[in-house]
C-alpha cells in the first residue's frame, strides 16, 4: 500500500486490492483515513502472505467474501451461525462456562467470513460506545481454518472497516495474554496489567494514531 494507491482511489481508478503486511497495517490504515468512506468502500484489504487456498467442507476460502452488518440487519440464520462459532470456541473449546451473549451485540457491527458456516468473526464498536476509543472483540476463527492466514485477514479487515467509517482513530482490544505478540504486529500496545476473565489471562491493548 502506498500514497500512489490512495491517489488512485481519489482519481476513481482504485486498485481492486491493497496488499498489506502485518508490519505496514498501521501505515495503511493512516493512509486510508485520507479518503472518504465512499472511496474506502471500493477497497478490499488482505494480508500479502495469506494462504486461503485450503478447502473447508468443500469450499475454497479464497472465494468467500466478507460480510459486514449491523445487528438490525443480521438475518436469523446469520446470527445463529455467528453464535455457534463463538460458543464452540469461547465456551466448549476453552472449557469455560461463560455468558457469551453479553447484551452488547445490538450495539456492534459484525464482520465475518463463511458461507452457511462462519469460519472467522469479530464485532466492533464505534468510538464512545463501550469506551473512548473504537473497540474490537469476540475475535475468533474456527479450528478448521487456523494456520491459513484467515485470522490475520480478519484483523486487518476489521481495522479497515473502522478506518473507513471513523478515520485513523485509536482502537482498543481486550486480548488473551498469549496473543500479545500477534496483536503487537498490528501496532497494538499493552496498556494494563494482567487480569483474569473467565479463568484466562487477559490484557488491555490499544492501537493509537496521531
């Protein structure tokens, strides 16, 4: 991604894809803030080294598109598929009885990939909704797609969606502590001591932009 790519968008000659490495995701997000939401909607972000040729249940992941909807626009089947993945990972896989349906979903935007069965998902909140910054949470991938790069693509896409609507604003996450290094590759910095959520070590992290 470069200033040339952004200038191309402004000239109505947009690239189909902006290839973004984890190290340059923050720079790309800052450049994206220079264009309007309408221009940003023409862009698809992916991670340069992503490997999405793996088949899951007979479907090529690379052919799947991102879905991005507010709560009010979710269909019954879409919401059910999202909750299945979240509970399968956060409750069953983690072996932690917890209340996944925390009452905040109606305030969020929902981003996912998959057809019928959801393979990757996160929700995000506008600045001022849950905290001063924009925030992301429930970041999750199905076991069948781990190691394909889809998790990295999910995070990059979530950051891009926030930037397209709100510009280069800070983004807060509550991360499992063992993933600190992963999130730091995207510009997130630890801002808290370790604390326990549902028996698992967590930390607060923020990605800041001037």
